[in-house]
C-alpha cells in the first residue's frame, strides 16, 4: 500500500509520478503561491525580479512592444519624413501637440518604447539563463528511476514470460538505445528518455529572439540612408555632402560610411507597348562603373530593381528614373548664360514631369540690366497633339518641353533655402508678348523659344536620362536574418517534438515466471506516447514471448503484479 501525506492529501505514488512529470520541463518551479514578500528592500527587489523574469510577463511585454509599434506605422515619423510631421501638426491643432507630448512622432526613440524594449530584453535573459543551466544539468544526468507502480502511468502494458529478467532488461536497453532513447539500467528496470530537442528548440527560439532584438537595436542606432539623383555621365562619391537627402541613426558617425564612388554610364528602360499593361516598365537597368577606396580599380556592374550593388555594409539600390532636358539660355546679345541638363520630377507612371530652370548669374536684358531668369518647365516624353496635360507613354517617342518664362529676383540670395525643383514667383514677372499674354511655348528637341523685347532666347537641345539611387547601410542585418531563421526552426521544434519517458521493469514472480511491465509518460497528453509504447512492447514481446497460461488458484498471489489496472492501457 502507498502512504498518504496528510499535509497535501496525496499518496506517495502520486507524489512520485508528479515529480517525474515535472522533471520533463526546465520551467522554473513554484514551491509556494507567488505572493509579495514581507516588507523590505531586498524582498521587494527579489519579488520584482521574479515577476519580471516570468514567462507571462515576457509575453505581456512582447505584446506591448508590438502594440507600441502600431503608431510608428500609422503616424508620420520625424526621423523618416519631417515634412509630413510638420503638415500633420499644421492640420491638427489638438492631436498634433498631444502626439508630440506622447512621443508618437518618434515612436522608436521615445522613452516609453525604449523602456518596453529594455524590459523585454532583461526579462528574456532572466528567463533563459536559469533554464539553460537547468537543461545542461539534465543533459549531464540520467533519466530517473521507475516509479514503484507503473500502472498509474497514462500508458501501460504488461505480460508474463519465461525469459530471464536480466535478458529482458538487456533486450530492452538495446532496443531503446536503437530508438535513440537515452537509457540505462537502474535497479530492476530500464529508464529511458527521449525528446530533448523540444527544450533545445524552446531555448533556441528565445535566444534567437534576443539576437533579433539586439540586431534591430544595433541596426537602428548605426543605420544610414541617403538618396542621390545622378544624370547620365555624372558620378557620386560616398560622402555626406554628396547626398540630396540623408538620415541616420543616433550613434552613426560619418567615419562609418564605406569609401566608394561610382559613375552612371547609361540608363536603359523598356516598357510594355501593347495590351492593358501598356506603359508598364519591363526593365530598369543602370550601367555603372565603381571603385572602392581612394585607389581602387574601376569595375563595371549593372544595377537593376531589387538587385543592388553591394559594397561592404552598403547597398546601392535603383529607386527611380526620369528625364533631364538639356537647356541653353542666351541673353539679348546672344551670349550663352546657361547651358546644362535640368532634371525634372515625374508626376505619373507615364513620366509626365515638371520642374524649374533657374538662371541666377550672368544674364542681362537688352538694356544691359542684370536680372535673374526662371522658367516653369513641363515635360511630356510622348506628346499627343490635343493633350497638353499628360504624356501618353513613358518612353521618348515624341518629347515636348513646355516653358513659361519669368524675370526678376529668384530669391536665392535671401538666405532662405528653397527647392531646386520649384520656382519662387513672389518677386518675378512673367514674360508677356505684344498682346499682353504670357509667353508659353511647346518646344521639340532643337527648337528655340524667343523671349519678347529682345530679352534673349531658350533652346531645347535634347534629353538626357537620370536615375535615383538609394544608398543604405543597415548593420547587423545578417544577424537579424539568422536569428529569424533559428527562431522559426526552434519554435517548430518546441511545438512538434514531444519529450517523453519510458520504463521497462522485469522481475521474477513467486511462481518463477518473469513479469514484464512497460510504462510511458509524456510532457503533455498525446496519442504518440501510447502508440510508441505499443510499438516497443510488440518488438520486445517477440524477444521475450509470453508464458503459457496457468490455472488461476483460489488463493490470489499477493506478490503478483496485476495485468490490468484501473486507468492502465494495454
């Protein structure tokens, strides 16, 4: 008979079975209800640490982190687009200041988001370290011995055989090891265990999560991203002053920029010419020559969409394409005061483009008065007569440049920065003809627009193409990718691998017949444990077949182990 613990109301067999089941996990054990300790600084600190490193708090922090990232996706961020943030503040008198106080315009660098991030990091480490040491201790140990009554296990079977107990145990040991169980003989039974990869996967998932969090934080602190528009024939050197716009992480330093340069030799774009997808780009390719370092040799490479040029930790992406009409401006005496390509920005998928041409120095009108000129430019790569508003195709099939001329003060000397693609007309006057109408003309390549009153002329010489490149530097991206892959496989292992134990007991009965018992226990309820136990029992039964039936006496043998028991499974 089994003894009963009066304090818990559990029998010794139940306690023994519960202990065996609890050892299948490396989760921290709770010996008593997790109540706040008595007053005291050390006690409260210990209680807080236990709460922080519990799995439920880690899951809660992970949920809060994902919840906190939502505003960063829906609300404009100052680190990404200052213009949108300023526009939001201007349009929302109440929400704007409120979002600013809550740090919703810079979510990922805010105090509250960083606090969640750091607490989650500490919580994961606090969970993993003790579980890892406990798991290492289990790996170095051996499976525990068999409970006294295997009949109480959820999977159980038994039979009688004339084979010697030692032979049964030896056969069971060989069989279990062949099935990749860790097995050893302890007393009158063989103890075996399998499924350690479940806990390995669990620990690997959490460690990979820490690696991912660290990689993301490192990448955000040291990242950099810049854009540069380059005309065919022009080049770029990876220095801060060369970028059109640039943003970086908090700890980024200009010395972190990879030393390289490249020249855009040629840009090629092809488009669908027929069908419902007419005008859709088929290929965008930029032929470049690049060199690494101050004395590096030139190398050739073709950059395509989603096929960047990789140099060190930097990646050069091809992100946009457009046209740059070549403009020549002459003053009233025929002197060339401006001659260069002007990049215009696309407005639609057919590369209808607009921009500004600014002649800031060297121009004098017919009377010799120094002025500045400005032209509002509107470009159509494929012009169709009757449609002055939009291009009909993105390729240069019938290019037309529409110009409106202004003269006066461009405002570039006022000390206020302005866009090169926009024209400030506040101190400018439009050129007008003899009838008082503004001078506006459509020019084809080689055609000239004559300004009124002998003010000069503008010639559309031809068209160059430009490409926009984005240079990104994201440190630790490889670590983040590796952590994500390990996390996926670790999670799969922890979900689909079951940790289980099997015991095989072989003892001689009072009648000289060997009694064989097999019991199995899993970490959770699963049909796999009974199935696997039945398979093992079938193979072992072939090596130690059952003994012939003997007549049952009127007086039962008190030492015999029952073949069937309540809750037992054959």
